């Protein structure tokens, strides 16, 4: 077995979901909505499945969806992309990330991750034979330190991964931080893999700013989005990659030997989704912001120190405020005893990081309000 995978524990998400099911707990661990996204998208998928074709799609994605991806980039960010050369449809952001790392990295190369980071980055990168250089974001605001980032870059560094809005932290990178990354990426000639799956889940009137829109970054970023997040259809497994032709070709060449293609009916449905009116996006954001507020209040009432959450559907608490200091043990404890599951933030650090904090826990709030209220009541009563 390949130790990159076999030496790691099973992914924290299904692990916590299993524990939640075993204890009949409300599952605020693994991040997935408890209601499927727009019915019109699902109806298009159903009709297209019956009508067909249901054969292999083009490797890069169907033209209809690639045009919708270019439209979406123009509509929200003023980015002008050629759908035929600068977009790619992938099997979820997860496969898009894997294809980007495989397409860009060779053994001996180095990649920079900002810790904590979404779970699949490290094994995917290490499977290419590249090394990871880690930069810790500094709690409680999870700031990015310029010197720490500069220290992590060597002549072998090929790329950096930037995730904003950030899972698990709910942090949104400021323009200053994006400019800092852009400055360093340009000076060091780095590719930036931009994981922007939560691009439409930013709260408090702030808008998402892709790193790709910053001067000098258009030709060195690939931007990864997910229909799973944007349309609450995580099971569709549709992601999209946008970027300059030379980088998209690199990702596509790996994708064609990984997922190869993505189901046509689902691509047609997501193409229609990306053309939905502004009211859809506004309602989606408002609903999730209400849930963020509800959770922040409920967790505060339970006695937690709640960290700021500017985007995504995850909110983090510091468990020292309730007299605990072991996040994994605490997640097991509340799953079994309070019947509410969460995930430990330490799972989002590299296994080599002995200095990873163990005092933060992530709760997912993309659930019905009554479910969130019940979860908060249980925590208030238990803690
Ligand atoms: N990146 C981040 C930051 C995520 O949170 C997720 C999903 N939880 C993914 C990538 C993977 O998205 P998908 O389901 O489209 O593969
Ligand atoms: N992205 C989701 C989370 O962070 C789960 C994804 C998964 O189960 N792989 O919880």
C-alpha cells in the first residue's frame, strides 16, 4: 500500500458521520446540507437522464456548461475567460484539486499549504512525490504572516494553495492578504491553486474577491468552484476549474486519466444553475447568514468562545472556554453524550505538525433551523 494514504487515518468526515449515526446524534460534523438545492436543477438532470445521451461526455466538459462557467466568471468577477480553452469541468472540486496537483507537480517539487487546510490537499500533493512546506495561520483571527510565508518558499516551490472562504475556519482573506500572496507569487513565479468552493457564502455584505482578479495574477491562478456548494448538491460531484489556457491544459491532461468525464445530464443541469437569477444567490446567502447567526448565539449561550465566521457553512469555537483542551476527545464526547457531532480542527493540520492546536472545534450550520436550534439546546443543556 502507498503510505501517503495507508499511514493516514480514514477521512475525518465519514468517521464523524459514522459516529454520529451510531449515537443517533445531530450531525454537525461532515459538511453537507440537509436539504437538496433548487428543484429546477434536479428536474433538468432528471429529464436529461431520460432523454440522453448518457455516453461519455467530452473530456473538458460539455460546451453548454463551459460557456456557463465563463458567463459566471464574467458575471460575478468581471473575469473574461475563453470557454473553449480556459474552463474545465471536473468530478467535484476534490477531483479538480487532485488533477491540478498531478498536472502541476513532479517528484522533488514543493508546494505551500496554509495550515489548517482542507483535508484532501496534503495526501493529494504528497501522492505526486512533491513535498509540502507548511505555514501556520495565527489564531484567533488566523492571520497570514508575510515572513512565515516567505520562509516557506524555496527555489523548488512550484505552487501555493489558497482557500478563501476557508474551510474549516470560516475566514475570508482580506484584500491585503490576497495582495501579499499575489506579490510573493509573482516574485517567486508560483502557480496558485485557488480553492473558492464557498465563493457564494460570504456574509455581512462582503463580496468574494478571487485572487485571479488581482493585478498580475490572471495567468498564474486556477480557480476551483463546486456545484456541490453553490447549489447544495454535494452528491452531483460537479466542479469547475477556470484559468489561463496553459494551466487548464495541465489540469485537463491529468483529469483525462483520473475521472475522464463527468455525466452529461448533471452537467446540463449545473449549466442551467449557473444562469439562475441574482435572487437565488441572494436568498442562499441570506439563509446561510441567518443560520450562522443562530449558531453563533446558540454556541455562545452554551458557554463557548465563538470565533468570527465571515463565510462558508462552518463556525469554530475555542473549547478552552468550556474547560476542555483535546478537540478530538471533545468531539467524541459531545457526539456520544450531548448527541451533537462536530469535527476537531486538529484534523486539518499535517500529521507531522506536533504544534497543531487541539483546542478548536468546527460545527457545520447548513442544516434546517429547527435542527440547529435543537443542537444548540442539547449543547446548552449538556455543557
Ligand atoms: N474544498 C473545500 C474547501 C471544501 O470544503 C470541499 C467540500 N467540503 C471541497 C473542496 C470539495 O468539494 P467537492 O464536494 O466539490 O469535491
Ligand atoms: N467538505 C465537507 C466538510 O468539510 C465534507 C466533504 C467530504 O465528506 N469529503 O465537512
